[in-house]
């Protein structure tokens, strides 16, 4: 079974890939549930304007910018990029598992997993 170097440990690659695929799907689902149209939101001072025209009023100025920046459309783009990275890892694992390239991709996956460190299914041995 292929392993990924994570910090001082070797962890099963399939478990980390499965964990990441599940979290990325969660991100997709939450973004999909939050949108009504194209998923692009904007901030207008202390109001977040959704693609439907609905408004979330009385939001702190910096918070409104943050909410608009991480709208569903951006989450979808990030999910697609993460899925592409996972697909690349699995394809490389099947075609040339001895390549140093695979080690680098494996380490990239441990870094990607750090975004989910507060998830109950995240395992400490995945920390780089």
C-alpha cells in the first residue's frame, strides 16, 4: 500500500485521499446550498449582496469583504482545483509510483489537509 510522508510518519495514502475527497465534497455541498444563481456575491460597505439580489445587512466592513471573497463561486473553483490535485496524485500513483514526483504530490496532500485540521476525522499523523 502506498505511503505518504507526513512529518515523521508514513501514513497510508488511500486514507488521506479518502479524507480529502470527503471534505472537498462537503465544501462543494455547503457552497451549493448557499447559492441561488451563479454564486457570485459582492460587498457593498457593510452589506453582502447575493447573486439573487438578496442582502445580508449590518455586517462589519471587513467581514462583508471576506464573505463576498469566499462566495460559492470561489468555493467551486477551489474544489475543482483540489479534485484535480487528488486525481493527479492517484493517476501518478498508478502509472509511476516510484517517481519522486509522487512524493512531492503526497506532501502537497498533507498540506492541503491542514485546512481541515479542526475536522473530527482529521488525524494528527497527517500533519507535515
